[in-house]
């Protein structure tokens, strides 16, 4: 429980810990003003780099080498390709970097020419730019190309023997897919020598699995303050409004929507709710205040639904029907001015003047039953 400086009698202060079971303290005085945190669904499936059936799989890379046989084979360019991904096990919402490295494995003096992109598969990744780095024995230089321009058929510079080209782009996978790997493939056509030679094709196949991303509280504001309100001693019950009417709690949901009912693979993304419990108020000396004197209530349509206690009260419900991680990954739960969490004074005569009162509220984010 986090403690804050005391405030006067009629102000209330809520203090929260930012995790999926968040804590809050409320301070009040009588007359004056005053995610479980992270529920990550993580199925750490191994990164799979796909390859042709006739070749043995080598994790994290796939290499295809092709060259035309001729009497000048020792001078022909032979391209080798490797695919890499960072992080190795991406989740929905993760910024993910893909790198293809194409190396001319031919002898010194060989030259891969007319090297042209023939295809690329982004698969859920939506990059803005592609960065192409040329590394030679004498110099390195990099060019930045808009992704759509690159995809339409980029023409590479010639690649001499021993030199390589690094193709790199970043993006975010916006859904999970655990049944089959996502594609991250690249193919280039090239001539192994200058002149009237038939083109060869280098194809780099990369497969990777995406698991659901973070689901939990992003932020529970550290302070919930209530308006300074004169207490009316002849009233049986008095509700004290929040100082900030649209006070709210932020929830992040990067769970995927992929499902296959035939194979009984069900979507990770489902409805959720926030529940709250509260401990008794206490004064600055630790003396407990019963709920029939001072409590925290949850209101809907201006009517008290429940007073918080050690029994859970559902204070927010959310449906995920029609949602996608791309369009619906952040939510702020807040209430109209007349609704939500408010302080309720039942017996103001029992509250001491110039004494600080505080309570702790626990919030829990969970999938709805």
C-alpha cells in the first residue's frame, strides 16, 4: 500500500498500485478540501524457418543456392540467403524486425547482376520503409526505400564475390496464428554473370509463429480525489462526487482472434471485466471505521449498486465481439459524472474533524465468466 500526504476532512484520495490486482488508498478529512497487472498469454512456440521438403531444416535460416553450370563456373556468382527475425518469438503488438542477408559466395571477380526482387511476403507485418545495406570490401552504404516501391520490384545493385546485401524492415504482427506459421519470404532473380545468361532464382523462406500479446492494466491513476463537500449532520447518507468526473482505468488487450472450431482452437481474445474490493476506512491512528459510517460505493444511473467490501463487485464489463488487436488494443474505463466510484458518508457525526481517513481498494482484471 502506497501512502501519500494527509489531506483535510472532506477530500478523499485514492492511491493505486499499477498491476492487474491494483491497490488504492483513499484519504479523507471532515470539513476541508482535499492488471492482475500483466496477463500475458504466451505460447512460446519455436520459431520455424520453412524450407523445401527435400532439404533438411536448419533453425532460424534457410538457404537456397542456384547457379548455371558453364565452363566459367569458377567465375559465376552463387547467391546464398539467410532469414532472421527479432524477437525470435514475436507476440501480437510487438515491434518485430525482419532481416534477409544475400551473400555472393562466388569466387573473387564473380558478379551477380540484374538482381531484382521477384516477390516478398509481409504476412501481418505492415512496414513503412525497407532499408537496404550494401556491404563490400571497401565500403558500406545504405538506402531507404518506401515499402510499396520495394515490393513492386526493386532493382538491386550488382553483388561482387564476397560482398553481401542486407534487407531489413520492421513492423507489427497484428494477429496470432498457431495452426500454421506466418510467411516471411523473399525471392530475387539474378544473372550469375554479365552477358547472355539465363537468370537464376534465390528464394529465402521464413516461417514464424505469433502468439497473443499483453492483456492487463496499463495505468491505474495514482490519485482519486473527491470534491470538497460540507457534511450535513442531519442527513442519513451523503454521496461525495469525484473531483475529476471522467477518472478512469486504462486496459491494454493484444490478445489474438484466431480460432479454428473444427480443431477446437478457440480465440484467446474474449470478454473481460474489472472487479473491485475494499478494506475498511481507518483514521491516522489505524482505528477502523465501519461501513455504516464511511464507505466507497459503486453507482450506476445515479443509484448505488453496491458498497465495496471484501466481496468482489463488478464495476466494468467489456465485450470483444467484432474487435481486432489492430483496431481495439487500448481502452479507458470511465463513468458518467453520476456513476462509478464515490465516497458515501452515512454518519458524519462519527467522523472526527481534522483527522485523515484512508482505505485500500483492490482492482482485478479478468476474463468474464
